[in-house]
C-alpha cells in the first residue's frame, strides 16, 4: 500500500491513462479525486472495490474550475499529497494546416491547465511535502509529422516541469513528468477512426515504436506511481515509450 493515507487529484481521469492511474493509486491505498469534463466511471469501480474516490467536474482551462477542484478535495479529504496533471488533447496538423484556434486550444488545455491546477494545489502540497506529476509526451523530445501544436505544448510542459522542480525544491515539493509513447486509449481509437482508414493508421503509428506495439494505459500508470512515490525524484522526466525516443 504505497499510497496509504495519501490523497491524489488526477485530471483527465475519464478514460485512458488518467483512469488507469486513478485505479492503480486507489489499489495502493490512496484516496483519489477523479476530474474531467465528462463523468469518470472509474469512481464507481474504485468505490465498489473498497477504495475511496470522488468525481469533480473540471475544465482545467478555467481558473475557477481549477480552484474549485482543489477546494472540493480539501473539503472532502482535508489534505492533498499528489497532483497528476493528466488532462490533455491531441491536435493534428503542421503549422500550415492548423488554425490559430487549434493552437490556442491546445496550449490552453495542455499547458494552462497544468499551470492553473498546480497554482491552487501548491499551497496544500507545501504542508504535506507532496508531489506534482505532469503529463508530457515522447513528442516533446522527438519530432513527428503533423503534431506541431501538440508537440509545442508538450515541450512546454517538459520545460515547465523542470522550472517548477527548481522553484519548489525548498518547499519539499517534488515535480516530475511522465513522457508516454503512443498509448492504446479510447482517445487514440477516436483519432484513428477519423483518418478514413483506422487499420492503416494504427499500423503506421505502431511502426514508430521499436518494440512493435503500442503502450497500455496500465504500463504508463506504473511509471506515474514511481514518480509519485520515489522521494529522490524531482525534475525527473520519465520516458515510457516502447523505445520511440531511443
């Protein structure tokens, strides 16, 4: 029970990596607040298995929502030990075939969301000597085609993580980042279906992985747990990508 008596907030917990992390955290004894703009079915699964979880609807781009997320966590559990900033969107396109609105929305969700949730969590994490884990991506350190805005946002998350780690090391708050490779999630399935040939698209993205397969959300969650619990990790950027960035 690595997270016994710990309280964690996970944004973007409606499916995929966020949901897998929430279930794993609860299995390790943590009390988990699952947040998303859609209901999180993981709450029922956690509570039914004897864990303790609640759902808070939150649009991480809105300051009032980010504050309310933290406030409701404190009102319910009285403390906060872990913030996993998982919420994010994937926008396809190069600079030439993306719009300014695409760029602005991607940066708002993927970067501003990290900033806002961290802003309101940090005062409570100071008292618990807690940890923030941010979700960056393998594309933050490896170029891929047609992901200009997304890559920019995840590169920003990577740099922001290191800056936050330095800013708050004296507060005994650790700040780390997970860099997943392409992971088999419901979000990915939707994007593949929009290509017109989902099978072909799946084969193409799988070919980017030297291990010859996509990652599973549960495998990424294991890395997130490591970053949450290893007390000698701060500013750590952990790649779990099937060798994509080798």
